[in-house]
């Protein structure tokens, strides 16, 4: 991959998806190399010419699927779920007691572990009262490939090992003779998966009570992060909570939110 080819791909991805791969030439090349040669393209430029001219968007989708990093796992940064159970949900239950509706958005859902855990927590927290509430977990990601896996909701045994036993018993059923586990319909029905690019204007009609945007802004530069955080703020209910990854750096002086803990913000 020549430098010129690399910067072409970098610009394409950065301008459309906010993802800054300026220092990741090796990763970009490693992820595209086989695809480009197996599909008979004479060079990365020839490939990008095709991507840019493909008005169906299929090639672009494939490129995004190859270049995004989708690593996630059940129980990741579980402290956030504890905080939800102990502080946020009791507050919201009281605040929304009359309307009984809650909008929750997971904006980088990857293969679904995070939004499914949110749905499990909500079922657990509200118990019998759950059916009286209108609770939606919207789960979005830019990668169509991970969304397909998320919708299937099937995970290897090792992936679910750390989930609390009572959640496993209640919200997962074994498939393939116990080698893999599938999320039950009861939980799948609570989560709506959609493809959505965080760089696009937000189309939400209702304001969000809880937003999870964890481990995605690490791929964006400072300016992109700032603009995104402002859009998230505008899309939230007053008093709503934003959760970001615990190792992410967000300039606390540069955000409209109040900082509750290093990775928890409140409108
Ligand atoms: C590392 S995963 C994080 C998954 C999960 N939130 C977690 O913390 O475990 C980052 C996800 O962000 C998604 N992503 C990257 N840029 C995006 C964008 N512009 N719009 C929407 N999703 C994006 C990627 O496709 C990927 O699945």
C-alpha cells in the first residue's frame, strides 16, 4: 500500500465515519490485503475507485466492516451496570413513575453483549413491574456484520461464562449441546438493533434517559468527539446519564454535562 493509497482510505473513513486511522497504516493494510488480492483488484487505488463508484453502498459497507474494531464482551466495565442498578434506575423509576417510559440507547453496540446486558438488568430491576413500563433499548452500530451477529444473539460458552448465574439461567438457553448459548426471545424482544453512523444527524423523536457510548470515541479525534458529545447532550432528557468507556479521555471542561465519575456524565 503506497502512502498515497493509505491517505485516500484514511480520508474516506475519517470524513464519513469519524474514525481516525492516521497512525494505523499497518492495520489498514493488514485488514484489506487479502480482500483486495482475492477479489482481483490490481491495487488499493483500483479497489477504492470501485468503492467510491458503487452507488448501492455494498462495497462501502464491506470496507467499514473490515476496518472497524468491534471488540466487546459480556460484563465489560460492570461497575457501570452496578451504578445503574443502585443509583440511576431507582431515580428514573421515581421520576418517570407517571409516564412509565424509559429510552435507552447503546450507540456502539457491536455484537450485542452490551445492549443485551442492559435489557437483562432492566428485567431484573423492574421485576413484575417491567410489563407496566414502556422500556426501549435501542442498539446501533455502523458495522452491518456485527449487527447481524447481535441480532442472532448466539455466543460461545466461554463468552457467557462470567455472567451472573441467575442471568444465565433466566436469559440464555443452550444450543449445540451446551457449546453455545442463545439469548432468549424475552430479552431479544427488548432490544431494537439498527445501523446508525454516529456522524449523522440524530433522528430520535424521543429524548434518551440513558446513553451508553463506550469504547467508541477512542477512535475519534478531539473535534469529532466534542461535536458528538454535544449532539448526545441535545438528544438526552434533563437528568439523563451518559456512560463512556472507563479508559477514554474526555476533556471535562469541554463538555456540557456534569461529571459524576470519570466515565459517567449527567445532563
Ligand atoms: C470497540 S467496539 C465497543 C463495543 C462496546 N460499546 C464496548 O464497549 O464493549 C466499537 C464499536 O464502535 C463502532 N463504531 C465505530 N465508528 C462508528 C460510527 N461512526 N458510528 C457508529 N458506530 C461506530 C464499531 O463498529 C464498533 O463495533
